């Protein structure tokens, strides 16, 4: 499966604007630089799973919403904190 980073960036930007946040404010909340935030929204740089989870927490939305995976129709979607814990466990397992 190939991710469309430009579309993910557009979804992040849309959610950021919905939350009335600047790129700088969102970047600070997600613990990334404002420059990297701009790259993410333009889809010119890839982000880690941890960064995606941090953005979903900062934007108060689910990761699947940012990815556009269509999982929002279920009541059993994992929370951003559960996904972050899973990402950290996978990174540890893979030695990253």
C-alpha cells in the first residue's frame, strides 16, 4: 500500500484550520518544527508514525481520519494514544 502524503497533508491542514491553529501552534503541540509542519502539509516530506500520532492528538482526531482510511464509521477504532503506544512497541521490536 502506497500512502498519498499530499492528501494526508491536506487532511492535516483542513483539521488544523478547523481547530483554528496556525502551523506554528500545531507544530509546537506535536513537538516538531514549524518548517517540518509545512513540509507535512505540502506532502513533500514523510513523517514517522509517532509524529502522525502526535498530530492526531494535537488535532483531537483519529489517525484513520488523517490517513483517510474510512474507519470512522466503526465504534471500535483505537484512540491516538493507543496507536502511539502500538507504534512505540513496534519501533522497539524492530530496533528503531
